[in-house]
C-alpha cells in the first residue's frame, strides 16, 4: 500500500508580539510567573491590521508551493481548518485559492475545496480526509493542501486572553512524503460537551477550568480506543509526543496521565512499582472516589520519578517550544508541536528517520484523536527550509496601548481606524470589503 503523509510544511505567524511577562502581566496587575511558569507562555503572536486567517493561510501556502516548485494544477484538494471563519457559506479555501491565483499563472479550477470544523481537532481531521482521498486513489497523481489557520482571540479580560495567538500552518499531503507518513491505526474520544464554543460570535464562550477537564477526559478515551485498535503506545517507541497545546501548562497536566496509561503492563510499570507501588486499578476499590484519590496520589508520585521526568524532557517538553513563544493557534497548534519536536532533533543533530511520533490532537466540544506517524528521510531538509524562528524573531513587539488598539481592530463589533504597525512585503494583505460583504485581498510586492 502506498505510504501517504506530510511532504512539506510552511508556517506563517502573526506579525505582532505581545510579551506576556513584560507587557501584559503588569497591565493586568498579575505576577508574570502566572504566564511564564503557570501557563508556560512567554508571548502571543497577534495579527497586524492587514492580516487575517486568509492572508496567513495564503502566505504560508504561497511559500510552500514556490519552494516545492508546484503549480495550481498539481493540487487536487484544498482544505482549510479554522475556528475563526467569517462566512457560514463560502469556505476560506476559496479565498486562499483566489489569492494564490493572483501570483501563479494557472488556476485551481479542478481542485476540490472545503472547510473543516471541529474546533482545534479540525486540522487533524483535514489531514485524515487528504490521507483517505489519496489512499482511495481519487487524487489522480495530485497532492492535497491542508491549511490550519486561526486568529485565536478572546474577549478582553476573559481568562483565555493570556493564551491568545494567531498563525497558519500549511501542509502538503502526498504519496511517499518527505517528513512523516501516517500510520493507519487511530483512537477517538468524542462527546457532546459545552465547554468552549463560538455560537456565531467572534470571541469564544469559555468555561476554562471545565475545558481542561474535558481535554483530559477525551484524551484518555482516545488513548484507550487507540490501544484497542492495535496502536502501540510504549513510551520508548516514540521520538516525540506532540499534543494539542492551548498552552504548555495543559500539556504538562495531560502528559503524566498519558504516560500512566502507556506504561501499563510494560517493563516500565514493573520497574516503577518497586519505587512507587503498582498502579491502582478501578476493580480494587469499593467506590469511584476512593479510586480517584488513589490514582491522583499515584500520578503525583509518578511525576517525581526519573523515568517519567526523562521521558517528559526528551519526548514532550521540546514539542511546546514554539507554542510558548506564539500562544494558541487552535487548529494549527498540534501541527506546531510536531514541527517543534522535529526542530529539537535537528538542533541536537539527532537522526530520527524511521522513528515514530505519537500525535494527540484535541478539539473542544469535544473530541480527541490519537495516531502514530513515521518520520521520513527528508525531514531534515524540510525543516531547514522553514523560516518560523526568523519570523518569530522579526515580530513587532507591541506596547499595551498598541495591544488594545489591535484587539479592537479584530473585534468585529468595533469600528476602528488603526494604522498598520508593520510594513507588508511580498505577501497577501487584506484590502477592504467588496460589494457583497466579501473580504478582498491583494498581493503586495
Ligand atoms: N507563578 C507560577 N504559577 C502561577 C502563578 C505564579 N505567580 N500564578 C498562577 N500560577 C499558576 C496556577 O497555579 C495555574 O497552574 P495550575 O493549573 O497548575 O495550578 C496556572 O498558573 C494558571 O493560573 P490560573 O488557573 O489562576 O489561571 P486562570 O484561571 O486565569 O486561567 C485558563 C487559566 C482557565 C486555562 C484560561 O487561560 C482559559 O480559560 N484558557 C482558555 C481555555 C483553554 O485554553 N482551555 C484548555 C483546554 S481546551 C482546549 O485545549 C481547546 C483550545 O485550544 C481552547
């Protein structure tokens, strides 16, 4: 069977940087440690006045297609995953294709375009759709472009405001890919939840604390389903474990629960039992409360063990590096985590070709998905071609006044007239509204 996976990735960050410790914390009257240590975030990427989900998606896709020498006719499918769409009918992928047609000679006339929605897990679902399309042989030799793009902004003074972010991750899905192939086993945990939603409104309604519990519950179910479906989860078999990262502190909470599950019945559990006792099993307790207390106590002890710490520092911590600098990119977040982990291997000069990733995606509302990927021999060249760290470095560091202004620009309920804070160069920009209320874009040389 043909191997299918991610052949190339390009990332576009919002051009503005909100420093959480230096700028946001003092204005909120909060200790900077809440952001840097508690949530694990140093800064958020925010969009300038002329940036939005379309410009970021189109800029990342343009760079990807140019670098890979692709023409529009080579692409048979464009799927955009987003939680920040501004139209209930016309998909963002049509706007992105329209932008790209301004700079390429050909067109996307015969490409199937769509938009995927299930909160942050939609990016992974769109990868899944592309995988199935190619595996079914319906691609006729063409490739799929999957783009996860979001402006993840919260209402002012919502606790989620600290976790904002904006950016796009464009991924080329193809046969015999250069970066990773997708393994067929999957696990899902999915339930009707009311923890984070955007009922036709721009800023989310969030029950932050509950959303964290729902994240953990769905991840546990997805892990159980993955194992039931034949997935291997032995912690030593994975180079990295990229999680959906709304903020790194969330991953810090999810990782020990995942590890506890992954070591069950393995040599690692036996070794751990000598140090901290065996894992409590539910059938050993009379009530669920007693079991919960025992498992909570066990998990605390687990996090103190060398085995756990070494695994976390090797396989999980490196995956939240980019996130800590840019915040939550919703649909793009787990795909940043994958790249972040691979950059760790690149920086360390470690060849991870043939090794696996265990990818844990999540979307509020709520659904988790777990699958494995195998790293391919072209991963180093692909990573070296990416410019994400230069882009992060080049962001314009905004003052709190500028933050207030730019937040209002992206608040659909406000009318503002704010000047751009950066100068666009060789990129797509938002260029005002058309006669039917459509957003318009142009390429700036
Ligand atoms: N030094 C060190 N740590 C500090 C500190 C200090 N001075 N002050 C606070 N902290 C710690 C706190 O102890 C806490 O850590 P623990 O949870 O480990 O105890 C952490 O910093 C955050 O502090 P609070 O809990 O007081 O923060 P908060 O209540 O103001 O907000 C939040 C936290 C609820 C997550 C909020 O940011 C939020 O609502 N975020 C949006 C929702 C979200 O991201 N949910 C995640 C799961 S849902 C999902 O994943 C989908 C998605 O992308 C949205």
